[in-house]
């Protein structure tokens, strides 16, 4: 994006369990027309429709596909994403996903997900939904090597002021973000065992390194 010109649109690279629903709810009301590109968007909207949008939501796996297919649209837009401390994020996903919420956290971390249930072929979308939310790293969707593909990486822990800065670039009124899907009370009380913390560090090592989060579970 050219820093000297106002971008024609805002693109939000939406990652699982990073307050994306709240952010989308805010910007969809302020920037119209808006479009979603996710796994259910088959076929994708046309390039003409995408170019005419003011707010575009591109979800997880679709992000690298999109910036490779439409580098001109990606590069002329203001692109941003929201990331989250890997310890908090894995706890949120663990309690959210149907295939993990009733199992011990350590078992899920060691297997990345529980062994494929007998229904996984009949309900492939549900299985992939849980895998994306629980097992994938955040950085794999928004980095090429060690370089980010988005203009701004916002940490959930400093969400409000950063999102207000993005909003001001598009003339959106500065107001409090809506709260959606919150389960922070239970997450904040959770104490990782040494073995669980080691498993989180191993599974999400790229996120700790590239997103600059401490590996100490007590510094969340």
C-alpha cells in the first residue's frame, strides 16, 4: 500500500479465535459494500465485485490464496490482521471446538487434535473447522518466510487503540468495539502445567517467534 494515498479499501485477514467477529461487526456497519471470502465462498466474488468493496474479510486459509491471486488489489489496500497470545488462543479454541472441549488439553496438544473421529469423512467441514481453529499457527496465514504480508499486525492485547487508528484512516467514528463470543474469564483462570506449556511452545513455536510473544505462560 502507498502510504501517501488513501487506500481504496480495508482488507481484514481474519484468523480464528482472535476477536474477529467483533472487528467484522464494527467495520461492516461503517464501510459498505463489504464482502467475505472464506471456505464457503465458492466461487469467489468476481474481481470487479472485490475491487468495488470498501471492506473485505479474508479468512484464514483464503488469505495466502487471495494475495497470490490478486496481488494488485492486496497491495493497493490497507491490510491488517489481529493476533493473540498463543497460550490464550489455544485455550479459547480448546473450549470452543466440539472435538476438543471435553478432552484433556494435553491430549489435544500432543495429537494436534484428537484422533480422527469415526464421523470425520461424513462431516469433513466440521473436522477441518476444528483443525483450523485449534492446530494451525497464526503466522502460517500472514507470513511469507519471516516477512508479514499484511500492513499491520494488531495484538489482541492492545486491540482497542490499534483498531481505532485503523478506523480513523477511513473516517469511521471512534467508538468502543462490540463484544462477541467472549470467554476470557475461564481462560484467565487457567493454570498451565509444565507439560502443557511445553506442548504449546512446541506446537506454536513460529507464533512465539514471529509475533513476539513471551514463552512464559505467566506473562500472558
